[in-house]
């Protein structure tokens, strides 16, 4: 099975030796997104503002392969402080609506650029041809 590196200018560029996402067949695996704007600026504010930016970035990466948040089957969330879970979760829920993918949420000691949140997802892609 072939792999396809996915990249879009509508989300921040990878800041290391990794891709924004990789597609394998009808699955799309995103790298963790942190609250950087597409131009690479760190979003100021708290957990809610940062979560909005992270989910906007993920939407852009998914869109590059014709997917949406409704195609997400698994999300992994890294929080700097689990005491911010309720604030994070209210923003997260507003993006997913009734769709409830599987999710893991863990508190971590530190995230890149000392942000409050990082999220990675796995999504299914509507396959129109058997090539991938």
C-alpha cells in the first residue's frame, strides 16, 4: 500500500522532520497540531483560544484530502493542565456536534512552544478510486 504525504498552506508548516499528515489507503493520520496560525504565529490567550486554532488547523489538513471533522474516527488530545479540561471540552464539542469520535485525553508535562493543547486525529477518506 502506498503512502501519500499531505501538506496544505492553510495550516502551519511542519516545524520538524515530519508531515502535516500521511494518507494510507482510506485512512488519514495527522500529526499533532498546536495553536499556531498558518503563518506560524503562536495564538495568544487561554485554552479556549488555543483549542479553536488547533481545531481550525486540523480542519484545514483534513480538507486537503477532502475530509472534515465528521470523518474523524479517533482523536488524541494532549493537555498541559487537566484542570482546563472543561474549558477545552466545550470548544471541542462545538466543532464535532453530534459526531463523537473515539478519543483519548492525557495531561503532559510540557508541549512544544509551551502551549496548552495539542491534538492529532485519524480520519477516514471517501475513496473514489482504488489507486490509494
